[in-house]
C-alpha cells in the first residue's frame, strides 16, 4: 500500500515538473469547430498555484461566436 501511494505521489510530481503543456479548445475561425491543441503553459510564480482541472464544460452560448 505504501509503495502504491508513493508511486502515485511521484507520478503527480513528475506530471507537474515535466508537463508544461495546457490543453485548450480554441476558436480559430468563426463558424468552424473548436480546435483542441496543447499549448505551452506557465509556471506559477510567487504566491500563485497551479490547479489541475480534470473536466470542463462549454456553454452553448460560447459556441455562437
């Protein structure tokens, strides 16, 4: 059990240090589908924190652009 917990913790730390990409859904051109891509992320500075988001939704009003 301890080894499993340590492995999870290490994989979490590695994901923070080595994965500096953020997946984003962008509107590139109006009336076209969203483009999903990985973009460079920013490292948190000073008193800021990095929050991992597992799920997000888009309101249908946002798709009328």
